[in-house]
C-alpha cells in the first residue's frame, strides 16, 4: 500500500513545485552546463541550504538528460516521501508497535504539510532524518551518524537532529559516541573543505537572508504557522479534527515511552523552537516536520487505543471468566478504532486532492512567463533585479540581483538595517521588475527621482489569476546612480499608527552617529486609501531650532500604504553626534482619506523620541536615517 501510494503521489505531483526551490535548480543547471557551483556565473556565493539536493539533481540530470531539472526535483522528492513513510513503518516494527508504524507511515505519506513541499529538498531531508532514527533504534549508530551528516548537507536544520539524538544517547547510554562523531565529521569534511575554498565559508547565506527578511517586516514564525495550520485543517479538511483525541492519547504514550519515541518528538519540538529563537519568517516548508509529528501522534493513539481495548477485555475475562460476549466487544471495539483511523487516512488523501486538481499557482505561471520573456527580449549579459528570483532566474538565464539577499553578496547585511536602496545603487541592474504586491519594499526605491531618471518602463506582464501586472523597467543608456548610501539609524518597529492632521506636524528627535547625514525615511500608512495630499517634510538642528536645514514637499503619489519613503538632501558634513529633529505634516483643510506615520508602542530608540503637538511622546516613529559616503555624490 505504501509503495502504491508513494508512486501515485510522485506521478501526481512531480511537476508541481514552488519558487524558492528553483535556486537549487539553477545551481544544478549551471553545474551541468560547466559553469560551476554558482547561481550567477563568476559569482561564488552560496545561497542554497541544500548542496546534497543540488548534487542529486546534477547526477540524475546527467544520467537521464531527457527529463528537466524541475521534473527530477519532483520525482526525487516524491520518492523521498515514500522512503520517509517506509522508514517510519520500519521504526514502528523495531519498537514492536505495528499499528503505530503503519498508521504513521500512511498518514505521513498523505499529509498536506509534507505534500506541499514536494518538488524541493524537504522530503529528502525528512527521509534522511527518519532513516537516521530507524538506524538509531536498531543501534546502528555509525550508519545513523552518516545519515545525519547527509541530512545536514541537505538542510542545515539537520544539526538539530544531531543535538537531540546526541542528548538522548547520553541519557540512555551514559557515554559519548566517539565513533559516530568521527563518522559524522568525516562525512561532512569534504563539503566543508570544498565550500570554504569555493565560497569562503561552509555556511549558507540563506539563514542570514531569512533573518534580514524578518527584520524588514515579514510575519513571525509562530503566528503565521498557526494561521497556515488552521487554514489547512479548517479550510481543506475540517473533518480531521476528529483525530484530536488520538493525537492527545498518542502524545501521552510518546511521553511515557520516551526511550523509544522521545527523541523523535524531541526533534519535532526542538526544530520548531529553533525557528522561533532564530526569529525567521514563516515559509510553508518550515512546518513539514509537524506533519510527521501529527502522524506519529495519531499512530501511537491508534496503538494505544487497541492496547487499552485488549487489556480491558483481558481483565474482564480474568474477573468474570472468558465469554463470547467479551471477546465480541473487544473485536468490535478494535474494528471501530481501526476503521476510525482508516477514515482519517481517507480524509488525509482527500485533503491533498485540491493540490493536484486545482489550477497551477498563478504566481508560478507568471514567473515562468517573465523568465521566458526576459530570455527572449534582453541581451544575455543583462542583469535583472527582483524579490522572488527562483523561477525568473532559472528560466531567464540572466544574471540576477536578489533584492532579498539570498544569492547576491552584501544585500542581506544592508537589508537588516532596512536599507532597500543599497542593492539598486551598488549593482545598478539593467532591468528591474516592479510588483505592487511588494510595494512596501520596492516603492521607496522606484519613487526616488534618481530611479525615475535612470530607468524607463518597457512593458508590463500579466497573468490570469494574479492580482497585479509586473512592470518591467530598463536602465537608460548612460544612466547615472548615486553612490550607495548607508543606514545610520534604524528604528524599524511599527506597532501603532500616529495620524497626521492639518497643521499638526508629527516629529522625531534623533542623534546622528556619523557625518554626512543625507536622508530620512519614514513608514506611512493610508489605511487602504489613495493619498491625495502633498506632505511637507523639514529637519532642524536642536542647537538652532530657528533655522530649517531641509524643507521638501513629498508628492501625493509618493506616499503609499505601509510603504517607506525617503527624503534625501545635500549631506550635512559635521552631523556626527549632533541632535536633530524632523517633522512631517500638511497644511490646509483636512481631506477624507486618512494618513498616518507608523510608530513603536514604547521607547524603542533611547536617543530620541517622537514629538506630538510640540510635546515629547513615550514612543518613537518608525524611521531610518542615511549617510552619504561622499559629499560630492548626492542622491537627488
């Protein structure tokens, strides 16, 4: 049944994938075509967390060249999901709990949490982890260490499994596993040496980029994961709530049998806690391991229910003597429980049907279309800047400037400070793709006068089902760029809006850390309205409040909902350690549309404070200040 189901899953979903995994596909594509382990040819930067997955794609593509790399990604991940289920089944047999192993295996195979990661490296990671747990249960510790090393090479989260099993071994065996440690180190050593030589470090930049994304406002892991789980359960399969009693019973059994199942449950909990501690944003493959955990809890619940019914019937026979009635009750109870568990499996299969029968994701179709358009309509040496760069990079075969920093050196370090400008000004891409869905990140740059002078619109690309067209900007011949600016102060917490009223400007005091202060950004809110009001910005020096240093009017179209906008001005040469205040407001009659500046709830910036109606407030505006590296090169 497992093999049939696994093959069915693989054939049904081998062509379905998601954007991020195309980073690995492009690394594999470049290796196959002799350009080396790079995303952009000539640029040695490790942006994928899955070098093992890349290697597998390369091997199978070279052996079976008639299939595409994305197709091989789907096939390998589907077969890995089958392998994961088989190892869970074997794990149940190893612990003499066949019901638990069987139901855990089948439920994992059809878990929507796992199925939605098909096409990528996550199912391979789960298979290697489950294989390692099986080897551990059979006391094949050297094999377990080898599999854990492969899991780490496929996703860096594998280090969590190493820690959990290491602690479990120390608690149960009371000694250090020296030989497995050596096996782990020797297995990892070739990659560590190669990556250090090739990239300067064996560590992927994926984690740093994800942390930077969280810093600039992507939703935190726990609330988003809870929303995603609720959506999967309530929207796609509300009947799965009937499994809650089995989940609870299975959790209790897992705690009582901690020598067997404690390590596996510990891994699931520890990996979730790691995401929380690292404060990474949510991505749907970050909860695939929860699918394994829920399946195991249900499987143990079935096993426990069968044992309870069996023991109850045996006790009744011991007290009252054997009877046909008691045996019939036992058989009927077990049959009902197993039927109940089978119904849960059927519901799991039903819950993933929409993933196969539904239309392909409009965003995926749009990005493929954009990639092919770029390949056809741009010179091969062109560079393209965008937010989600997996499919566009793979199909365009153009040099990519990743505005979120996964594959472009230096971007994530600046993004942590909220510096959206640096990537554009440093890399000066030939083409920029503007998506209104990401206006909060892209509008602060696209609206700048220097960008409008440097780029021209050459087209828009649309896709049925996608809410916005993508605007294609092309760099003008001879375009000039300001030198990349650096963030001096970044107060990025935005928790409550401070409304702007006519003739009542809102301000913020701050102390510059460096000379050549040349820009201030604030985060606007329009509450879903289009702004129709020009906004006035001015800045003064606290030591001479009678003199306005900067005074500019921000056009109405430059102010968008939940988007930053920066005002840049000639550098102030001796700004270091000086106190400044900036104010934002408007004059004239109040208009119907609301306008506000985002702020923190408390004092998040100790060297200054927000100013409301001329008085200091107990919070700070969301703002950033910039310094220019050279006073002669000014942002316009």
